[in-house]
C-alpha cells in the first residue's frame, strides 16, 4: 500500500510540474524533494547537494560536453556540402538514387556528432534543396531524413549512450562498441525501404545526374577524407584501446577545430557560437541528470524500485513479455518527453527489473536507444519533427506521415535485436576492452 501511495504521489507531482512548464531537470528535483520530505528524516538540502555533486563530478561524464562541442563546431562547417559531393556519385545509381545520401550522410555525420538534432540540421540543410531540385518525392526526402537523423542517438559517439552509461554505471566505451552494428543494420534497413519503394512506386521519376566515370567518382571522394579522418581519430582511438571516451572526445574537438580552420569556416564568431551552443545543451542535459540522480535516491528511500521489480517478477513475465511491455511503455513516454529525459527518468525503476530478469545491461542500452529514437519522430513532442517543420514549412501531420515508415522499421529493429542479440553484443565481447 505504501508503494502505491508513493507511485501516485511521484506521478502527480511530476505531471503537475511538467504541465506548468517547469524544466524537466527542476521538475525531477521537485518530485525528489517531496519524496524526501515525506519518506525520510534526512536533511534534504545536504542530501540534494551531495547527490548532485557526486553525479556531476564524473570523469566519464566529461565526454558529454566535449562531444556536443565537436558537433557544434562541425555544424558550422561545409561538411554537409562536402559529404553530398563525395557520396552522390556512388549512390546515384543505386535503386532509390540520391535519397540514399540522406541515410548515408546521416550515418557518417552521426559518427562524428552524437546528436540527432545536429545530424538532421547539418545533412538536411544541404540534401533537401538538392533532392527537391532533382524531383525526388517530397515525402520520401522528408521521411528518410527524419528517420536517419535518429542514428545520431545510436552510432557512437552517442549522447544518449553516454547518459545511459552514466545512469546505470556501465562502460561508455563498451556501449559505443555495442552501438556500431545495430546502427549500421538500421541504416541498411532504411536504404532497403527506399530501394523497394523506388522500384514499385509509380511516382518515382527523379532527374538523373550526368554519368561519371570511375576516375571522376574517385576524385570526388576526396571530399569525404576530412570526415573519414575525424571518424578514424575519434572512434578508432577508442576501439584500439588508445583513448577513453573522454580522451577521444578531446581529440574530436581538436580535429573539428582543425577541420573548420582548414575549410575557412573558423573565426571568432563561429568559435564563440559553437562554444555557447555546446554550453547550453550540456547544461540542459546535466540539469536533467542531476535531477534524475536526486529522484533515484529519493525513490530508494521508499523502496519503490525494488517493490516494482519484485512485483514484475511475481507476474512471472517471460523475458520477451517484459521487453514488449517496456517497448510499449517507452513509445508512449516518448510522445511526451525527449529521449534523454525518458532514459534518466525511468532507469531508477527499470534497471532493477532488467537486472532481475537477467538481461544484459549493455544490450538493453542499445534496445532502449532504438526505442528512444522513435520518440524523435513521434508527435506531439518529436524533436526531429519540429526541426523538419522549421526547415521545410510543411504541416506537422505531413511530416509525421512521411516519417511513419521509418518508425515501423525501428519497431522491426527492436524485434531483430531481441531475436539476434549478438548484433549488439559481438563487438563488446570480442574486441579488446579499452578504458572506460
């Protein structure tokens, strides 16, 4: 009975605070404060300060603002233009044509950004005008961009995986390993959908680009060298065990600055704007993490996480049934909260359930991120939908319908992960473990 009272109390306070427009991080702290007041006699102020400091004073967490800053720097370069020029000669002759540049471009940029929004904006500002000029179907251009941009949450360096790893105390490097193959498989599934649609659609009549010789294609590929070099530096240093995630992020910032300077995109204004943009985003995420840590402590005093885990165990759900329940839960939650907020808000309760069921937390992190990716393209709070609305001036309903096939593909990806967990676990288990 106490647990039911605690659940009702936490939910009511949380929804009231969120409904009145309070920032997510502050709302979490408010809920935790009420819980501490009612369920413990410990000094709330001292406990809150200690918890927030312990959460924030994390060397692993230092990677977060660095990767965000790297993405902000690259957003202000000509990277998207260079990627389009380098990729289009090779992809134009595939079934689906240059629409594949949306998917491959997002996949490549995700490997140096970690942010879905940065990936979407950087690739979209170049690809949308180019694909429109070539008469590709608008809904396919919009849909693939909305779906493929979510790969920024999956392919390392992923901000969502960093937040998840810190929240459940798992290795960031191992989570990055685990995200590689699922991210590539999801990208290939998007490309497969585009190819099939182009073959069977009666409205597919794009304007073909002039045929290039193999030598010309190779020459154009030189535009991909800067971003490939940056990927090798950032991702390769972690996979070879040379650097931690934090050190790789520092390498990435230096590399992004060198790349921007080489392109002539780096000046005082862009440097300041990138630094301030990274500061704002990092501060927002850190506030959410601090609030979630305080809420986790507060809920611990009620015994709520363990009680819920025991209650789920008493239902004797199979591993598959539990994952299906969590899939539906996170899809619904994603309609109202962004992905990072969903992860940090729920892990205090979900983590004990997952451990009790014997589910690998590295694998579960990838599963959760795929579901969280869906939240980026589900109304009414799907962030990618809002970004695309601002870029294209389409109505939200149109963008949502265009993104629906990508959403369904992500649902299929969840089942693939359940049936073939080795997709996520092979790299972490077989590569030499680098530093955390």
